[in-house]
C-alpha cells in the first residue's frame, strides 16, 4: 500500500507480473475509487462543458462516452478525462485523482451560473473489471442483455448485484472490460462478490503496478508523465481528440491553432523497445550516438507480454534516426523507436 492523491492505494496483491498476465489472459479487478467524479447538470450543461474540452460533445448521443482533454489558454493539458452524456441535461465526468481539486476549481470558474457542478467523488466508488473474461463474469451479477449490448465507450444506469450503478464499457488496459460506478457503501460487497464469482475463471485483484504496466504497453498517457500543463495534445500524440475546426471554440484552441501553423511542437511522444534488461525511468535522457541529448523518457516498465522493457518518451522534432541511447545511471543502453501500442489491443469495438 502507498499514499496516492490522499488515498492509500494497493501497488500489488500477488505481484505485478501475475496481475498483468491475468488481465491479458483472463480478468483483473481494480479498485480505482480514487478517481474523481463530477456531475454537470442543467439545460445548457453540454454547451457549457463544450467550451472547456477539446473534443466535440455535440457528436455524442445520450448514453455515450467520449475521451477528452482540458487545456489551459496556452494549449497545455490540464487533465485528460472521460465525459459521459448521462441524460439530455446531465454530463458525468471522470477525472484524475491528483487533479480533482484543480479541475473542479477550474471548471467552476469557467462554467457559469446556468449549470450546476457537483463533486460526487467522496460518495462514489469505482471498480474496473478488465480482461477477456470480464463480460462473462459481469453477466452473473447484472442483466446479461445489458452487459452484452453495451458497446465500447457507452454507459448505462442499471443494477449490479441488485444495487444501482452506472456501468460503462471503458478501461485503461487495452482489453475488453467495464468500469462500475457505485455508491461507496456497496463497494466492498461488490468487490467480494466479483472476486468470488470470477475466481473460477482466473479473476484476481490487480493494483497500481499492473495498471501502470498495462497502460504503458498500450501507449496510454498518464498525467504528470506524458501529459501536463506544459505539454500540448499534438506533442502527446492526442490530436485525434482535438477538433480545431469546431464552431464552438474551446479554451486553448487559439494557441493550438498557432502551434499547428508553426509546424507543430518541438518534441513528440514516441514508443521505445529497450535493448537491455534495465528499465529506463522518467527523466532519463535520450541521446544520439555522440551522446547529444535529444529527448527524455517519461515512463518505463518491464512488459510481461513482450518479456522485455519498453518505454515512452519525447524526442526532438524532425529526427530521422530510429535507434537511440538512453542514459541509465552513467551508462548507456540502446533504445529503438517502435509504433504504439507495444501489444495488440483487444478492445471490443463492435
């Protein structure tokens, strides 16, 4: 257990490698109740939030979810989040735990008085059931038709183990899976019920270590590593969630348009296969053969799926080299640029 964003969080239960393999082969259950949940209500809720996020909420139907970014006026990423269109008059937002108070204060200052912003984090628990066995496990405690019919990045108010919940087919692992928002008073009951039911098909609890390894294998960004208020979406490879030609402008849009006109950011995020058993960590320099520093590692881990270390990091723009060196404690190891994700995604997108 370690302190994280005001919570005591499990790093591992049986071990990071076992937990990662369980999620890829069977199923893992994560307690991610540290994440923040906001509700924005009112007739103008969608329009109000649209002004703050980079994607286009107008494309969403009721029940749909959308990955999004909050930017500052300079185009830096304040946070990444998932926005749910829960009803015609309510948006439900899942934000990062470490940014929860900052996000709330920022949104409160920007949304205006015509909508109601409510922080529901303290009364909400969030369990993530992830892996190829997740649908079958969930069918035993929820309506099978709802579980089977829920498409990727869609959500529904329903029940699980007879308790009200907000169920979404989303996740942070690259595997098929679900995230279950439920009242905190039922969290232990649901956790224990899912573990008991899923044990026979390989479900095990998974902690922060496995969660981080899984997301690095997929090339997913983490705030404070691949994204920050000093990093723009284009630099982080997240231009696909930025709609610069939107009719309704968003905070940071002008700065991002200027960046695009100037040829883009000075550095871009890349994936690296490491030619050594040592793992490069955040802040380690990336160099050319002549030891000139041309980038920096943001995340590194040992990939149980590949049986080798992998890393994410920023490289200077316009470099044509594919092979680099990473300085690790006064020695150098090889790193080769490779496409992301490092491992195939098994998200069910149909």
